[in-house]
C-alpha cells in the first residue's frame, strides 16, 4: 500500500468524524423537559409557574419560570395545568411543599439557625405568633424573591 492510500484513508476517517459531530449538533431534543407543574404565583413581573423537570426530581432543582416563556417552550404542561379545574388534588399530591399549601405574607426577621441564615416567615391566613416559622433564606429567595427584596430593602433598626 502506498503512502497516498494511507493519507486518503485518514482523510475519509476525518470526514466521517466531522459528519458524526455535525449530526450530533443537529440534535434538537431539549436539555430540560418539564415533567409537571407544581404551583403558580403572582409576582410584580407577572405570573410564574413552579416546574419540576424530567431527570431532576429534587425540590432544589425545581424552578420558577415566567408563564409566558413556559407557554412557548412547554405548552403541553401549561395546558394541563390550566385544564385542571380542581387544583386541590395537586396540592394533596405535593403535601409538604410550601409553595402549594400556604404562602408567605411577609418576612419579620432574620437570624442564624445552626449556622445557616433563616428568615422568620408570617404566612397568609395564619395570624397567631405560634404559626410563624424560621425558613432557610435560600429557600425563600427562590420561592418568594420579591418578599425577600422588600424585607432586605427596609432600613435596618439599631438595637
């Protein structure tokens, strides 16, 4: 076999690899696919939807998405959410997830609990002091960012 045949074989192999890479880059399957809608909330920026993603079942991987952008990227999920007239079945299905059951009315304070910053949350419809709870700051920054911003923007009181 002559040297020009080996070069030709090498060129063919490189062309095949290039074709494989090109076809792989044309893969249009989305990286994130919504598995189900968990909750919705009204924010100053508009309606947001809490989405659980396929292959990401952990609650910390769920994200709040704007309803308009989700309607474009995952219309089936939005349609299913809107078709359900009785959302109480979803709330029962997701017991233990604050986003569905009760909502934060306002943040009353901040402190560290076992070295982790927490906010003191007052819940809508729960007016007694005993019903207030200390929630991790990171969780509330995700769940109710506008309430956290409002609390953080308040002038600090000196004690």
